C-alpha cells in the first residue's frame, strides 16, 4: 500500500453539504487504491482549474474528460497509435483545435477509402498482368513452326487436259465416267479459286472448262463418292516430291519426303513440315498416309502440359525427335528447301500471280494459307526469319473466374472435332458448325465426322455465303467462346529476298550435267530462328492476397497510421480493458470503504479517550502535533464536531457508504 497524501479543502457551508471547514482531511489518492500519483493529482487539478478559466473566458468550452472516471472512448483516443486521435480528446485542447483534428482525421479516412477503392477496382477489373520470365528459354526447347507450302497452281495442266479429253469420248466405260467426274470437280475447284481479277469479271476464261463439255456430264450431288473433292485434289495437284526438290534441316541434307507430308487446306493440296499427323489432330479421322512411328513419337509430346516446350532434347537424333526443333539459331541450322513452281503446268490459280504461298503456324494448328500465307516469288532466294513468342500461365490464376482471366487452362474447353485446343482450331470448328447448320454439309477442308456430308459444287454458293456471313459479323463475335489458351506459342516472321541471276547456271553438278529443273525458275527458301533464346511472358495475378493486403495496409498507414495493432487496440479498449476497469473500480470502492471504516473507528476511539481525559484531541493551533500524528499513523481520520455529532463525509458514493454502516 502506498502512502496517503493530504489535500487541504475549506468548508463554507452546512455539514449536510459534505464540506469541511479549516481542517486537513487525508484522501485515498494512493497508487494501489486509485492508481493516481501525487504528481498526477496535482496536474489534473491544475488542468481542471485552467480549463475552467479558459472555458469561462472564451465561452467555447466543449467538454473535458473526467480523470476519475475515464471512458473507453477517451482512453482509446488518448492511447491509440492512430494519428491525430489524441488531439481530439486531450485535456486543455481548445474547441477549435478539436474540430481541426477531427476534420483532418475525417479527411484522412476519406482519402484512404478513395485510394483503397481505386486499388480494389483495379484488382477486380484487371486482375491479370503479363510479365517476363527472369530466365531465358533457348531455341532447342521451342518447337520449330509447322511450315505449310502450297503452289499457287491448284491443278496441273496435263491432268486437266487429260480429264477433259477422256470425258468427251462417246462411251460409258469406267475410265470415261471417272474422267467426267474429275472434270466436274475440276470446274468446281477452278471456279472456287477467286482471284482479284476474277472479282471484277476479268480473266474468266483462265482455267475454265468449256460449257459444252459440262453439258455432257450429268452428275447428281447426292452421292458421297461424287462429292469427294479431296480425292480429286490428291490426283490432280502437284505432288510434294515434285514441288520440293532439295531439303536441308539442321545443316544436314535430308530427303524431302521424310520431312514433308501432303495435306488438304483451304488453298488446295499442299505440303507440310513438322505438323501433328491428322490422325492425332482430328478426333474422327484416321489418315492412312500417316506413319505409325511418327504418331507414336508425336504422342509423347504433351503440348499443353509442357507449355508447348520440348523437355529433354535428344542430342543424338534431333531430326527424328518430334516436334522437330532447331538446335541453334541462324540459317545454317534451320530449314532450307528448293521449290519448283513448274510454270508450264499452270491451269487455274487462286491468285493472278505465280509462285508459292507459305504459312508458318503452330504444329497443332490447322494452316490458313489462303488468308495468312506469305508469297514466294519464282527465281528468288527468300530468307524467312522466325521469332517465337511464348506465353505461360501462373497456376494461381486458375482460381480466377473465366471472364476475368479470359483464357482457358488445359481441359477447360474441349473441341468436338479437334484433340488440341487453339483459337484457330476453335474458330474453324465454329465456322464448320455454322456451315453445316445453313447448308447441311461442310467443305472438304473443314473438320467433320461420318455423320456430316461433304459439300459438292452445287453447294458452293451456300458454303461461301455462310462463311462470309459469319466473318462479316466478326469471327470473335460469332464464336465468342473461342478464347485463347492460357499457355500460347506464336511465331512472327520477317521476310527478305534476293533474285537468283538468270544468266548464271548455278545448277550444274561436278559432271557438268545440268539439272532437269534448272530452267523452271526454282526458288530457294531458308526458314530459321533469328535468336538463340527468348524470354517467355507469364500471365500472373496483378495483386496476390499478400500484395493486396500489404497495399491496403500501406495506404491506411500512410493516411492514418493504421496497422494490425490498431485493430487489436480497438478490441482491447472496448472489451478487455473496459471489463478490467469495471472490476477494478468495484475493488477500489470496496477497499476504500473498508479503509475509511477502519480509520473512522480508530478516530472515534481516540476522540472518546481524549474526551474522557477532559481535553480536546488537538489544540486549536497545534498543527505540529496534528502533523506528527499523521506521520506516525497515516490512517488517522480527523473528525469534525458539529453540534455534538461526529459525521464523516456525507455525500460519499453509495458503494462506499454501504461499508461505513
């Protein structure tokens, strides 16, 4: 128990008012009872007096916290770590000061709310960001693009003239009937090849069939066999072995037939390098031309799982590893081919020029040579530089809603006719579905199953109209479910070329023999990666939960000094501390009442003893004696006599009075 200090008070009224006259009364402002030191008592008394004078002089007194009965709100404001709160509830603060700090705190709250709302709006509207990986991806891990090469001539002149001559014979043997079917398809293929000049009704006779011959041919459009345009293209178009004369891959001479395979595209019959076999690409197609060994090797490549990268290169046989990849950047280790345009065999083309169309694309994509192919001029050497661009996806963004991340993870979107999902394959399937819905059939180059018929020449206008309608509305709008995959691989090309001299015969071998195709205006094409490595892009969340909480906390700390401990403070002051104060106040009043009761009894006994001795307890002016007794016994109470009554402290709290009885 601490010592009891005295406070002198004066009495100017009736004892019923609970006041004392010219006496010194010990009070219980000791640390264990009221938790207030002598200095704090004096300070609070002085502050109260000064505040009262300030209030009286300015007439602007607002309120002062009661030091004896502080509230949880006042305690929180005075002790919290939030900036500016203590100036609102501090004693001796002018009302203007309090309003100023209150206004400043409200402004800080609004500023923090505005900044945090802007942060959350940005997080909810654009939750993803594309960044670069910190490490590089070398070209030996990146699949070399599939290269689809097509001659602008769709049908060989020798084949066309043979079919027309046989079809004019006046007999019905199988050979003549078969020739008439081929003439029917010849007319269909040539009419569907709309060049720029034909759009304006020029060169209409170029590659056309005599109408008198067509009158001799009576073929219905209901037989599946008669609508098989694919068979006609395979027989009447330039073969890959005739188109591709010489090939090199990774600085090695390779047989072109080992590298290139025939494929039917929107441009006609073409040759493709490094593409997934159609048996693996389509769900409902088994192409008899596919090599079983290649199918097995391609099956080992998990394109979507590996991010289209080839893990674990086969250094011993890089040429036979599928998908093929370039071991080093540059022309030397890329793909070099010699193309024979065979200009003397031109019959009908899809353009007004001669040469080739070449399209680099993803190995699991269908080629779009008609719209995206690069023109290769005859008698030129072309350098086609490829720049790969890889986009990966952080697994954390899979938890985002589809409309927020705007891309598909593996297995989220399955196509009905393709085993591999890409945007190109999805749009191609979408247009095929629209065509089938409008025309009841699909084109020969569209994905299909056994239930869908191939459109013959009689449905050509319907097919073209359905495709045009879909594309005019916007392929992305009509096929709005064709979102990009979250993991992508794209190829960007740079083309340069130079002419091959006509007067210099470069195709003479060591025996002074000239190649038979030396005068065919052949073209050389080099396709290669232009850089040894690239930095992949990564789709990742703009703010993770840790970043979001940290940024929110940073804004609150900047504007208000708010932290996690501020929340704990708020909980503490309005729960635990409030409960402790109530319990402690009850204990204080109980202890104080017991002490006062004991002091009262001891003072009463001493007063009786002094009365019995016939002298007052203290002399009228015997202050030294009184002070000496107080020092010896700090718990002595100084009774005050009024009309033979001994009364101590009327007006005490009821909880204290209960212990006084």
